[in-house]
C-alpha cells in the first residue's frame, strides 16, 4: 500500500508549542472583532482539534 498523506501529514514540528504553554486556548482570542478587509494571520493551536484549518495556513 502507498504511504497515506493525511490531514496532519508532516506537521510534527509545525504544530508543536513550547513546553511551558501547553494549556487550553485563552477565551479572549474568540472574542476579538475584526473589520471587513482586515488581514489576519492564522496561527493554529494544536490543543484544539475541532475546526482546525489545514497546516498550510499555519
């Protein structure tokens, strides 16, 4: 069988956090408001699996 390339393929070092900050997300990040046309940098939190975008957006 060929090697599978799943959703988190090659993301071992990309989606890791520093050892001291391995906790759940801060609720403030979900309450921010953005205006239409604002540019946003997407930073994936590997502790939250639901709604996680593809690793190319990290």
